[in-house]
C-alpha cells in the first residue's frame, strides 16, 4: 500500500516540475522584456562598465615651463608626449602661470624645467625639475606621479647610455616642499609583476564586472518571476492546484539557472573579444566553480520574492543586494584591507567577495582547485543557507 503511493507521489512531483519549468520557458520566450533583460542586459552592462570604469590614466593634459630651451629639455618633453600617458596642452613662462592653468582646469600637471637644466645634464651634474600635480583627485594624482617617475627613470637611463657613463645622472626636484623629488637610484632594481604583466586595470576589472553581472542577474530574474505571479494572481491558482512547493520552487529556478549559465558564458566571450581579457586557467574549472555562486544568487532572488509584492520593489532590492555590495564591499574596486574594521566585518557576508577570489584566481593566476577550496566552500554554505530560507518561506506561502 505504501509503495504505490510513494511512486505516484514521485511521478506527480516530476510532472509538476516539468509543467512549471515548461510554463516558465514559454513565458520567457513570449515576453520580450524578459528576453531583453536575460540576453542583452548582461552584455550591455559588461561593455558599459568595461569601457567606462578604468583605473588607467591616459592623455593627462600637462603644461610646460621650459626655461632651459635646450635639446635635452626638448628630448625630455618628447618622452612625455610620446608615451601616450601625457598630452601637452600649453606652455607657461613661470611656475606661477602654470599653477593658474591647473587652477582653471586646463591642465592636471605642470613640468617645470629650470634654466640650468641643459647645462647640468651636459656636465653630468644633478639636474633639477619642478613638478606640479593637481591633487584634487588623490587617486589620479598618485597615478600621475607614478607614471612620471617611470618616464623620468626611463629617460635618465637612456641619457646615461647615450653618454656612455656607468651611472646615469640624477633628476631631483627643488627642495621647496611643494613638489615631490624624483631621483635616480644607485641600485639596479628590476621588478617583475606577476599575473598581470601589462599592468592594465582592465585585466583586473573585467573579472570583477563579470562577477557583478552574474550576481545581479541571478538575483533579479527569479525574484521577478515569482513576484510577477503575485501581481497577476496566478500564484493563487498554483496554491489551489496539485503542484507541490518543491516542484514550484525548482521549476522556477531551473529555467533562470540555465539562462544565467548562458549569460555567464556570453559575457566571458564578449570580455575576451571586446577587451582582450582571456582566462589564463581552466575554463571548465571556472564553469564548475561558478555553479555554487549561481545557486546562491538564485536562492537570494527567490528569498527576496517572498517578501515583496511588486516588480519595482523586487528590482530595487535586487540592485541593492547585488551591485552595491559587489562594487563597494567585495574588493571589486576598493581593497578590503583599506576599509575600516567594521566595514571589513560586513564584507564577510557578501558572497561576491569569495567569488571574486575564485574568478580572479582562475582568470589571472591560472589557479587550480586546491587554491580555491576555501572560498568555494564558503559560497556553498551561503547557497545552502539562502536556499533553505527561501524554501521555508515559499512553503509557508504555498
């Protein structure tokens, strides 16, 4: 007597799961809005953030105060303008006039070459250079200073080779307290940057953008699907029908899970084609370790749908729980170690923090599974807790 009922119940659950899944696929195909959100929005977000969000500084407008007017000074200016990082926008007669150009926003930096610059270079003495940088944006100012130091060192070494000297002359700023000093080092330093030898911020940002888009889509799509049932009143039909809560839950999650997998593959391909950021490690490992993160996001979206009754609120909460924490608290742009302690504690409950370790580890470091076990286990824990909470909430409502 017991076995037939169990078999019949299993068949009913399987038919219910298939019915809900089929219904959801039909709705997705017939709803242009859902198709746009599912297929076009991830690519749009990747291109938007990929092109707009960059930590690289290029074509920095600078003005020149050349009081030396010698071949050496012209050669140094040529080093700056040909680098692609700086763009000469004007000249001034004095440092005070150059500061006025910076104040008016026409330039971000001023290069001041003193009258004795050419003679000091020719005599092998220490030459003096003035450097004025707009510090209203401290991050940009730090990048400009770093670029300047690299170009100075490169030019300094080239001058030493041309002169045939064993040690190149030093370049130092005047001791006025208003400009930083840039000097040659007596030691030979040959740094090697691991994992991102080009130094492009795009290599660092694109994997983070991919994680942000993935968590946003996985939260948004299932939350909208369930809330849409509430707004149209069709969820009442499901409550009165023979569909079991488990079949309803997984029937809702399965189509959007497959769509999110497709979106993940799509943005990986677009990231490689549009930005040249390719996976250095195993693609299969990335796809496999992304599944727990997708499940955690889908569970979060399902949980959100149990608390709201309108699509607008669902979209708002999806944005608040996905993009904002990913951008601000996951280490996507801002280092977690530089945050206050209580903010660091909050970041521990942001799943994207751990997925970023996974995706950047595979993308940039070609890391294997052994190096990623800890963040993957934490993501699985997040997914289990969120899915359990969502199932309990939906069971009560259904």
